[in-house]
C-alpha cells in the first residue's frame, strides 16, 4: 500500500490549516504527525483517511499488495465486470484498508466489549490468527468482558478503541492521540500492542506527546506547511 499526497492543502473558511504538502507513505513504515494543539494534526489525519476532503491537491491510494489486488480482481470477475483491476483505490473504497483510533470516536456503550467486537468484525474483520477472547485478554479486560461499556472508566474505553483499530486486519493504521486517558500501565500496553501488531503496515500517529510516537521513523510537522 502507498498513500501519495500531491500538493495537498486544507482550508476552513478563509483560513488555511496546511498547504503544499507533498509526501508518500509506504508499507512497513511508521510516521508521526506532530505540532502544537490546534495546529491541524487531527485534520491532516482525517484528510489522509478520506474522512475529510482536501481543499486542494490530490491524494492517491495505491494497492501494492498483490493479495489485495487478487481479491479485488476475483470480486470484479464474479459480478461480470472487467477482470483487469487498477491498483489505484478510490477514496470511497479506501476505508476497507484502514483502521482508526481517536478520542472523538464513540463506542456503542449499551454493548459489552464482547458484543462490540463481534459487531465490529462483521464490517472490518480482525486478524484471522487471533480470537475476540484473546483480544480482550491482551487489553486486560477479561473481568469486564460481559459488562456494558457505559460502565467502563475512560481508560478502559480507550483500550477498547485502541484494540478495535490495532487488531483490525488492515494495511493502514491511523492513531490520533492513542494514549489519551491512559496511566503508566495503559501506556505500557500501547507500546506492547504497537511492537507486536504493527509490522508490515503503514502506521501514522497524530500527537504532540513524544511517548506516543517515539517509535516512528519519520515526522511531519504541520507547522512546516502553514505558509
């Protein structure tokens, strides 16, 4: 998978949040979007995800994983379409390849965590090698597996948000302030999950807290694109 930003900018009303951003994200690499509060980090992450439209420039999504291309080709052939499948993804279809964890995303709090993960994997399957029971164990919520999420603490809810993103079988992992509401134990869990389950993916972390992105090999400072 490659995500290619060409002269990308985002504006709200007359204010440019960032402009003239040229960058390429490639599989197996880790990236941090950094900058002070209010600088536009989350906005850039949402533009990359296709959740917010860019105001100028272009974003291209290129499937370089042949297994994804084969699945796309088989699907097209099954419905009588052309068997030749372009490796370029549309923004509308990119969501299938990404998972996102962010403090502003809501959980279905009337569900238990077991029910929530069962519901989630209908739309975005987890890794085939791991069960829901194992996921719940990994994030330390075994004793609360059958408790409604509305009774969880803020830190427990953040563990659920992080798990639904990290364990989803996607090639792109987007994390916005991933240790929000975490204590030292939660931060240690985050580091363990990243180390264990983020290989061979594009990982992009939006944060102004170095302990959330110190594993990232490349940085994008939003302030560099304010001009």
